[in-house]
């Protein structure tokens, strides 16, 4: 039984809706932001690698790259190892977006935390950190415990 009622997921969904609304003020959508994020984390990445990371088809990746280049969020440079491909780099304008997205999320979470007393907030942050550390450790290990539980649950159905 899910005693959380998936409320973490539901809060995250609302944060994402608000963040998407604020990013649109800069003329960028969430899919474009994800594309920029991959480039920022992997300067000089090829379009083929981005397609693999984001599970995009060739046409969608090409359109997204062209749109972001036209908007000034990325630049392409010829790949010296392979003259046929290009390496993608985030521009300063793209780097400012990261701070913009983070600041929007911080604003949202600060708004939510105003409902807590200082002690409630400290308790919440302590418990949230426990969940975060557990989640991150499971992810880094490639989800062994959750995969096993999922597969055991699927076998029962």
C-alpha cells in the first residue's frame, strides 16, 4: 500500500509545470532544455550521442539542434576526428538558463517550505535527505533492489 499517495511525484509534476511556464518566457520548451542540459554536461558531444542519451530519432534531434542554434543556445564546431560530424557546445546564453531553471525550482520549494515551522522544516529536510541518499545509491548501483522487486511483482500477476 502506498502511504505516500505518490505525493512526491505529484509535487514534482507541479514544479515541472511551473518551471516549463517560466522557461517559455525565455522562448524555450522543456524538451529543448533537456537537450541543452545534455550539451552542458557533455561539451563537444555529437548529435548522435545526444540522440542515444535522450532516445530521440535522427530528425527530432536535428530539428532541436537547429532551433537551439538559431535561438543562440548552442554552437556547432566541426569534429576534427571526423569531418562529417559536428560537436555541440552550449553558449553563455544556455549556461544562464541553468541558473534560471534552478532559481525557479528554488523559488517553488521555498514557497512550499513556508508552510513549515523552523523545526518542521529541519525535520523535513533531514528526512528528505535520507530518501535522496537512498534513491541516489540505488540509481548508481543500476537499480538492483527495485528491479528485483519489480520483477517479483510482475511474476505474481
